[in-house]
C-alpha cells in the first residue's frame, strides 16, 4: 500500500508543477533534452517513419510532437492529467 500512496503523491506533485515545467520547454524540450537526450534517442530509434511509438510519461509532450513530425504514429500517456492537457494544446 505504501507504494500506491507514494505514486499518488508523485502524481499530485506533477499536477502542481505542470505549468512551470511546461514553461521551461521549447519544441525541442529543455536544454538538457535538446543537447543530450534527443540526439541519442533519435540515433537509437533510427528511421521512425511509420513506426508506432509509445511515449510513456510524455509530460508536456515535446517528444511526442518531435516523433510525430518525424513520421511516427505516437501514443502519449502520462499519469498527470494536467500534463496531458498541456500536451494536447
């Protein structure tokens, strides 16, 4: 039961932090994602045109949008409802 309680608390924290988090992201994410994470992810994924990709923990959705622009069929999920609302904007 303790795991469930900590999961619920984590979701509540992300709900409260969603707007502030989203404000730090551009179409490429934040600086760390743009410089470090994105190049590695896209190199590992290779050609993604037509691939079905799950963006689990999509946050504000920057990666889902980048993947879709590159031709992938993306399903984005996140526990924080507010993050999904922001991603859908």
